[in-house]
C-alpha cells in the first residue's frame, strides 16, 4: 500500500510540539512545587532551631524584681556647694584654727609661768639662805669683817665659815640653829627683826653694818632689809 509522501507531516509535527509543551509545563510545575516545599521546610526548621537555641543555651532573661529594684533606687548625684556654704565652712575652719592656736598659746604661757614661778622660788630660797648666812656672820658670830660667798659659805677675817643644814662650822666652833635661836660656844643668841640678843650683848643690824655695845663690824652680802619675812624662819 502506498502512502502519500508528506501528507501527514504537518500533523505529526503539531502533535510532537504539543507533547513537548505539555512535558515542559509539567516539569516546571513540579519544580515550583518542590521549591515551595523546601522553603517552607527550611523556614520551619530555622525557626525551630532558633527557639531551641534560646532554651538550650539559657540566654539571659530580664527579671521583673531586678527591674523594679533598679527603678526604685535613687540616682546619686554629687552635691554642689553653694557660695554661702563655702563661706560658712571656711569661717568654721578659721574658728577651729584660732581656737587651737589660742589653746596652744595658753598652754605655753602656763608652762612659762610655772617655770618662772619655780625659778623665782629657787631664787628666793637662794637669797634667803645668803641673808641668813650674812646675819649669822654679823649678828651671831659678830665678825669684824666678812663676805658671803654663797648660800652656804662665807669668809671672815678669822677664817672660813660653812653651813650644812642648820649647823654652822666656824673657826671658833660649831653653832646650831633652831628657828630664830642660835646656840654656840659663846652661848645663846635670839634674833628678833634687826636685833640679836645674846650673852655678849645686843647687836643691831643696819644693812651690812652690825653694832654691838661699842663694837662694830661690816659684812658684805645681799640686801636683806626689804625681806623681813625671812627673819621669822
């Protein structure tokens, strides 16, 4: 049986073209469906992994109590000193310095006064002892001439006189003193003011001069006329 050479070629070509188009359409639809499914799966997997990461690794979470504590604490700000406060503070510091300076000055003055008082007492005692030595040499010992060389010593025309406490050691012998009464080799002598009463007569003192019933002597020593209180010792 013979066929016409090319009678059905156009129909065959159309049929093949339709099949190719159908195949391409089917393949494109499947790719898009696959891509959408994969994207959704990837998205869901990523979200799940993010949630698991937060839970598994324990990311820090805000505490309501901590937030409230922070909000309740007042904010500390440095206090700025006003001009008046600065002036008051400086005046207060100045008053403290002045008070301390005054206190130290008063303490130093008190120490100086106490030291001066002690020194004056020592000087008065030294002068008193010198005057007693002078009175003994002129009024009790009745030396013609003598000189007080210290609170416990004197030198006369007869020799050296030394005092130890209430004992006087002289070239004539030893004299003792008890208040205003002297006892020695020539008897008892009592002192009363500027007068010396004894067995050898009464002696009158006038400064450095001593007069005993026509006899006189002169003793160099301190001026004791203005210190009668010493005569009562």
